[in-house]
C-alpha cells in the first residue's frame, strides 16, 4: 500500500501542471531563494500544497486497497469457526480443519477480545503449487500453496492473527513484536534460561540468583530512569557491551571518538554511548523473554487478561502486566523467574538412544571387518 | 591367546596410546583454564562457554585420529607379513579378527579414561558460574563412543581387500558422477547434501562426532 501511495504521489507531482506551488523561484546559483519573507511564505504555500497532495494520494491508495479487499472478498468462500473468519478462494487447502485447531488457542489467549476477529477476517489466497505461471502477488491477504498440511496452516493462522495491534508503548517494549499465542512455550522458556545465564549483565545474573527486583530490571519493567546502568553495573560490563556487542554499529561518525575512549577505559564515554542509543539495542534480554512474561500474565489472568492488558495504554507496562495477571508485578516477576528456571534446556550432548545407535554402528563395521575376504584373495 | 595379541597390539601402538592419553587428560583441563579464577562476573560466563566450545572441537578430532591410527597399527603387521602368522594359528578367521579388534579396543580404554579423569578434575577445580553445569561423564562417554566408532570404521576398511577398497571408491565415484549428470541436466538433485544428512545426523554412523562437545554448559 505504501508503494502505491508513493506512486500516486509521484504521478500527481510529475503530472501536476496545475500545482502552481511547484514553480520554484531560483537564485542565480540554482537554489531556491528563501532569504525574504515573501520567499518563505511561498515555500510554506508549496509545502502546504504538497501536504494536500499527499493526503489526496493517501485517500486514493486507501480507495485502491478497499476496492482490492472488496474484490478479493466478493468471489470467495467464507469459513467461520468461532469468531475466526477466513475469506479465501476455493481450493483443497484444509483451512476449516486448521481454523478448528487454531480457534480454541486464540480464544483462550485473547479471551473476550477474540470476538473482535469476527470483523477482522484473514484473507488467504490459495495458490496452485504445481503451476509454473508467475502470478502477481496479492495486494491484501496471505498467499499459501494449497498443498500445505493442517499443522503448517494452523501455525500460519496462529502467527498471523488479524487482531488489532496493541499500542505503541507495549509494542516497543516487546521489541516491535505483537502479543501472539506462544507456539512452543517450553522451547521459548529454555531459550530465555540460556539468556538469563549467559547475558553479560549483572541484572540478569542477580535475577537468576533470585533477586526479583533485578528480574524487573532485566525485563525492563522497572521504574528506574537509569535502567541501562542497572543492567550493566560495572565499568567492565559497560565497556564489554559497548565494544563487543555494539562496536560495529558505533564505529562510525561522531560516535567513533567516544567509542575509542570507551575502549581505552573511559567509563563516562561508555555511559554516554549506552545512553545515546535506543534502549532496545542494549536490553540484556531479547524480546522473546518479555513475550514469555506477557504470555504468563495472560495465562494467569484468565479470559479477561488480554483486555486488561490493552485497556490502559497510558499506564506503565508493569502496571498493565500486573493488572492482566491479577497479581503484583513482583509476584508476577517471581513466578516468571521460577518458570524460566524450571525450563533448563537439556544440554546438547547425546540423544537418549545415541549410545545404542553408536554401538550398533560399531557392531555393523566390526561385522564388515569379519566378512572381509583378504585371506582368501591372498 | 588374547593376552599375546594384546601385548602385541600394545607394542605396536603404545606411542599413539600414550600420546592420546596425555592429550585426552590435558584437553579438558586446558579448556577451563580461565574458569579457575574465583571472580564470578557475568562477563566470565560468556568467555568460559566460548573457551569450552572452542577447545571442544578437538575432542572429535582426537577421537577420529586415535581410532584411525590404532586401526591402522592393528592390521599393519598382518599386512606386512602377508597374514602368514594369522594363517598359521589354529583359529578360524572370524575369531582371529575379533581378537584383533578386541585388543585394539581394550587399549582405547586408556585415552577414554584419561578424558574422564581430566574432565572430572577440570570441573572439580574450576569455578563454574551459577546456571552452568559440568558434564564430565557425558563428555567422556561420548568421547569413548566416538573413538570406538572411528576405530570400527577404520578397522573394517583396513581389514578389507583391494577389491573392497575398489568397490567403496567406485561407489563414491558413482555418486559424484550422478551428481555431475544431474547438474548438467539441470535436475533438482543434491546427493551430497542428502548423504551428508544421512551420515552426519542421527542415526547416521558419524553423528556421534557432530554437535557441540561441551564440558561445561547450561
């Protein structure tokens, strides 16, 4: 859609003989003259004109999108399972079965908010997997090969639930992600366990050791303004984060000098750099860790938990999570910690049957040696 | 009979066994060198795991080299003597081969035990940060299995005739030829990848060598 807006804008600007505001007054050097008040007023008028055309282009693009949506919807099948609505073209795609599997999970996760899905359909364009004809990409909806199995299709439905996006605060806190049902909770918690043990941050270490306040810091739900310094408490940690994790990103432009100072041992330079970049870039735990916390809060809070989570977008994330879970944020963080610690991943060593398989191969190769006919040939 | 064979095997391969035993004992200890300090900074965890992982690459290399060298020394005297000694013994061939195999396998226990001892010592003396654990027994068991698998593979290859070697080489050549033809014909066929998956993933014969060899891990 963004592309079509730009195209429309381009057409309007290029072909816009009627845009009087485009007649730039040029100075002898070829640059627009802005020295006088009149020039400024003219430039402002042109900017307004451009903004007007931008709004028109947006309106046209929205119209194109809605027509496209209507076109897709018009000649298609509609599948409804619970509030889940899927609009698709006729195909062998097992959408009803997948929806029947996905709906209980979605309903359980979003609770009463899941009802809103009745008005927000999935649009799925089933595509023949055997055709070699290249078809234009659909403007709206998801293109799926129609030989996809039910499990993969269920996965797709769960990862692309067309529920309204949460507010920007929650999205940013999650690292740009949205609130989705967990598809492999045990695996996700195991991954967080590894982060908790290996992240070069004192906050994660102390959280692992049982300090709930540090868990709040590590999850970035504390109310401390200098949370970055709470994540990386010693000068060595700060230097390590700046030089090892962010060195490549900071080694250019005006940040090059403070980076060199930081690497040389200047803690103030390290702090300056840490505070100059977006917080999300230096969080000790990845977005997945915060998603496990949200999932836990929703699980503990019951059917209305998601509704409570998104109900007050102006409140701090910690307050919203506590409201969703129906318990204090400290209790929630403690519960989260114990769940993560209970999901210690199994070490990458041998699969349970590995030793027997290896011994089987030993027996096989020994038997090969036994059958050798060197003596007879000799 | 087994004692005589074992003694012979020891004579031929003692240098290899002794060197591998020393290496097997030293490797785990060297891999946790940095962890001997008492400092428990979060930064140490990353460094420790990094070091353990880097040194861990050497376990499968040592296991494969040890299996190869011992298998070669097991058969070398027989090949040199054109099997006259073996044929002069009042033993069926299968029993002779089993005795040969067993004598080599028994000697391989020394490096495997050295890895176990080194691993136990290393994890016992190192300061392991909270959240991490030592896996000395699992590592030593894996090393022992890898050594025996490598030994069995190379033992079978060494026991084979020139014809067997020809057949194996012919099979490999055939796979390469088919792959080349498939590439020329623009067919979507990748035999190398499939073979690699078959051989290096469980339950493939060389799967024991792949993956991370971590003495200390989460």
